[in-house]
């Protein structure tokens, strides 16, 4: 008699489970049954379950066999999940009973899944086959009618998690096998509503497969997604896929953090930047290891696609400074924030370790980063070819901030076992102090300018020291501003505006706008009435003015700045080029104008004395300087002022005493030239005299050269006759040299992006959207400067343009890219004073127009656009909800960073859709699709 016959006859004859177990033991001893004994028992009982669903006696048979060891739990799991594919066994109570029995046996054994759920000797190919069976069981569980008498979905999810944890090495898989497993897992992620834990584990599994396959993974996923959208509308959840192998979401996030680093939610803001990272993590529902991997891959992708030249936002030096110097500290702050909500330090470290291991497999990406680094080395660079790679420096900083372990760092890079300190850290150690103290001692008033430049170059090359430089500058700036120590503050600001990259470092590590607030307060309130040496004091104040003007221009800060509840207006420095009519001036300004005009542009004047400086506030002098030059130019043109007196007057402004007013003066002259053209040749001669003078500060040239070149590109200006005092080619050459542009000064075609004509500027939003989609198609990190786009067009026009471009892209199978790009545009918080919140504008103003348009389209186009609209609405509202929550919890303040609460936007949207659904099939479809998504309705019950 076989074991199958014994088991079948025992059950049908009513033999008790204990008696059956004894008979099985006797049969084993008599026939010396080998390794297939467990399989025979399991298969036989599973066959009986087909005839006797959820029978409790059969359960006792199985439980006794598992407890006694006659039946291996690993064999039972294998046979059970394979048999579950049989429709005759697909009874909810039966499957839940069997699944729970396997789980309880595992939990009570105290063993790991490898050995309890699967045999220890199982190959990884066999394990992956079992994972496929478990995912099939999961689909079956979701397809069966729900019942209060079993929890099959929960049980099947637990079993799938245990089996996925046994997948440790996929290196032996062929590309075809990996594609099959990837497609299977992606289908489950897209079509089933999974528990958070299972989704995170499954996303990690998909990420590993994707990294194994490379770029083919994205093509497979996009094809599957498009196929599903075309065949079934409404089957998948409206949130989208949240794919794990593209760099769109994290690429857009990182590009925004760097490009808008001086804004409220840029890299320079600690809590706000962490809140954005937290909100993105919650919105994507990625496990920490998946999120960290995505973030690090996107970060290095940004580095790899950067430029070796340090002349714009995409420069390699800037991205290296961010990725190596700033990102580790943001990740550390993110870890501390997540710990308050259940994520342990061990979990985060494990996630970082997994992310770095995945990153180490991207040898192509790492090689691209190092190639850009080599291109960026100048001929005079002191670095040699043995310079440490970017990934080594990055790991070094992760170790320094404490989010990876030393043993892991050494395993990633054995060279770390040597002294992991940088050159500056070693110098500080040799001096017996911390690196912050060391830098503080080197950046003093007595320091030699050449030594300071060498030190700043060392700091530039070592991103790990950037944080400490920012800390030293912030401490000194605050201290000197509070004590009105103009001498030390002048030296500090002069050092900073002479070293452009130092400003970039500050902008990545602190809110540089706060320094501007300190500067504005000093400039607006300072007077020399009680100062012993007013000429020196005004010169020192001038350096602060030039620093503030440089920062405002470099980072395009134009809106008011709020600090500690107080508003600081930047017009004081941005509007210095305004030329006033004399009757527009206040009595105080009119009196100062008359006194200064006589002192500077009167041949009988004795010049500027201390009494004049003491009676005039520097702020007033800054505001009237452009008017002084405008009136002097007019007087010279009318022969009321001779040329020698004009030249003498200009010489005052080229000295340390007044050169800090020149930015406004030059821009005023350029404006009047643009308005009057051939009638104002004298103004252009004044510009040439000032700008081309060896005494003109380089910072003034840098701030004025773009505007000057833009004006000189005009045909009317090129018609100016040459004269001994005017040579346009000299002005052009000076500007090009200042901007570092290698161009023939006589050329007339100005291709530089800073001097683009107005027609190209109006096309900027469309070009920006096209570039973002193109980068996403090439698996690069896309970027889109929304604030700059809104300066070229209105919000509604921009959103309509965005929709038209996304509609075309989605028809080409790029639905997921479109969703992520639209979500970024609508739900990413920005400086409200610089850009209006776009989410309410889209929902209230743009969406009704789009719905009306879609209602009139043909069926195929209508279906695709409706799907895109549903996806964008759901994704944007969900992302907005998580961003709001993150800002509230991380920043500990209640503020509506997107203009209105997402719940209020959703409430009005639902009311509008219900009001329109009778006359609009698109509105009815959107309402139905949003309401049929359990995840969306959970967040927004109004649907």
C-alpha cells in the first residue's frame, strides 16, 4: 500500500489523525521511504481538499505531520502554492487555512525563512519559481469574493514577503528569465492593492531585477503599462505605477533643490528641504532602500550630465558640492525625521547600505562621473590622475555624518581603512583643532589675499569642508552685523564676492537670503554722523552693498525676504538704476542731490569732505547716484558742463569711496541709451569710461556686462559712429572677457544664453518642457525651472502649454513620465512670493477648459487624454497631501505651501465634477475613476 492510498483510505474511513500518523510511521519503517515521503503526503491531502473544502480533519492530518517532522514545511509550501493554481482548489477558506498553517508552522519553528519556508539546498532559480507561485496565489486571493470568515489576502501577502526575503542572488538569471519575473512583479504592483509592507518588499525586488537588466527594464515596463491602458480603462489604480527604475521623480527633486537652493524649499533650507524629501518618500510609497537607491542614482546621474565648465547651474563643481558636501547631511536629517515616525536607525542604515551596493553595480554611471571630473581639471590644477573618485568621497562623507557604518565603508572601499581624513582635516588635526576652528583662524582680517584664495581653492576641491566654511561665515556675518563691525564685515563680504564659488557653497548649506537681510538692515539704517573716519566707513559699507547686489543678481532674488517675521524689501538694491525727476525727490533727497552734484560736477567745488559724508545717509547716496549721472550727462550734452569736469566727477566714482554705487549708475546709462539711442552717445561714452577703467571693480563688471552686451546687440546701437572717446568693440571685448566668453569682440551674433533676444525668451517655457521630456527619454535627470517659465508667461498659459506637450508625449507611451512631470509642476512647493501656487490654478481654471476640449475629441484620443487627466489629478493631489503633512510634521508649522489645503482643492473639484457630469462624459469618467480607487478615496473621502 502506498502513502497516498493509506492517507486517502484513512480519511474516508474516519481514522483519527493520531492513528493515521502512527500508520504512516509504520509504513515508512517497513518500506524505507526516502526523500519523496513529504511530497507524497502533501499532494495526497491537497487532492482530498479539492473534494472536501476547508475540512478540519484534513487540517489536523497536516498539522500533526508538520509537528512530527514527517512533512517538511518547505515541501508543504512548495506543493501548496503550486496546487493553488488549480481552479478546483480555489476556495477562499481552504486556501486561507492552508496558507495560515504554513505560516504558523514557520513562526513557531523560530527558524529563518531559508530552511523553513524553502529548503536550504534550493537554488535561487527554484526560489524565484516559488515567488512566481506566491504572486499567483496573491492574484487568486484578490480575485475571490471577500468574506468575513477568512483573511486570505493577508495570509498570502505574508507568505509572499517571506519567500521574497529568500531571494539573495540573481546573478545567474538570464535576461529572458529576469524579464519574465520583472513583468510578473510589475503586474502585481500595478493591478493589486497591496499592503504597505509587501509593496515595499516587492518594489525592492523589482529594483534589483531592473538594475540587473539595465535600460531594457524601463522599455518593458512602459510597453506593459501602455498595453494595459489601451485595453482596460479603470482596471488599475489611478495613482499610477510608481516605477522603480527611472530617474524622473528624484531627478526633478534634486534639480529643484539645487536650482532653487536659495528659496524656501531649496538645498540651503534645512527643515524645508527635509520636508520635501519626506513628502516624496511618502508619496512614492517606496521602501527606504528603494528610495535611497533611486535618490543616489538620480544624484550621480545629475553629476554625470553636468558640464565641466563652471559657468552655469549645471556645472560639475556645483553638483559635486551638492552630492558630496550637502546631500549626506540632508539624508542624515531625513533619517532623524523618519525616526520620529517609526523608522529605526538600523532600518535607515540598512537602506543606505543596500542603496550603495546597488550604486556600486552601476559602473557605467560612476565612470561617467569620473570622466566629467577629469574634463573639469584645468591645466594648472594641482590634482593628479590619482585623485579619489566621486563615489569614494561620497562614501567618506556618509561615514563622516554617521549614516553608514565604518565596516561597511571599508567593505565598499578598502582604501578607507587608511586615514579617511581630507587634506584640510589633516591640516586642522596637525594644528590640534577642529576644521571649523582651523578655517575660522585662517579667514581673518590679517590674512594675505593670496593665502585666502589658496585656502578657498582647497575648500572648493574638498566638499566635505563646505559645511564648515558655511558655519564660519554665518557665525561671523551674524556677529559682525549685530556689533556693526564694518571693517571685519567688509573684509568678509569682499572675500566672498571675489570668489564666486564661495557663494555657491553658502547657498547650498544655509539660507543666504538671511545674510542679505542683515546687509539690508545695515545699509538702510547706517549713517556716518558719529563716525570718526566717514570715508573709510563708507568704503567698508560699499563692500557690503556690492556683496548684497552680487547675491541678489546671481541667485535671482527679487521678491521680499521674510526673516523672523520681518519683511525685508530688496528694492533698495534692485532699483538703484532708477533716474528721478527732480520734483519726484523728497526734500531730504533733493537737498542731498543738490549738495552732491555741486561737490562732484562743479569745477569750483573742493570735492567731497567728511562733513558731506556725515550729513548724507549712504542709502540716500545710493538712490540718487543714477540721477546725478543722468543730470551730468544732460548738462554735458547741453554744454553746461565741460568734459574735464565730467571726467573729474566720474573719477570720484571709480575710487573706493563711491564705486559701490556704480551698478545702478551703469544700468541707468544703459536704460537711457536704449530709450534714446542715437540721441545719447555721451551716455555710452560714460559707460565705456567706467566699465573699461582698470579701477572699475570686477564685481561691477560682472553685474553689468550681460545687460551691456544685450544692448550692444541692437542694430541701432551698432550704428553709433566711432570716435576718440567711444569704441563699441572695446566695451564688447571687456564684457566678454569679464564673463569668460572666448569671442571675437567685433562679432554681432551673440549666442550666449544670458543675452538671448526677447523672442527666444518667450519660447523658454516650451523649450524647457521639451528639454525635460527629452532628458527623461534618455534616462537622464530632467529639470524644469517653473519659476522662470512663469516670468515669461502667465500661469494658465503655462499650464495649458504643459498639458498640450504632455498629451502628445502620453500618446507615444510616456504616460508615467508625464504623470511625474505634471506632479512635480503642480505639487512641488516653491517660493510663494516668486511663483503663484499652480495646483489650485490648474484645478479651478485650466481643468474645466481641458474637460470641455476632451469632450469634443474622438474616442481613442478622448480615452487616452482622460486617462492622463485622471492620473495627473490623483497623483498631484496625493503628492500635495503628503507634502503638506511633511511640512507640518518636519517644520512643525501649519502653512499651506501650495496655496490651499489639498483637501479643500479636492472638495471643490469633486463638487465641480458632480455638477458637470450630466453634460460632460469626461467629467463623469473622471469622477468614476477617482471614486473607484480605494487609495485615493481613503485620502480624499469627498470622492
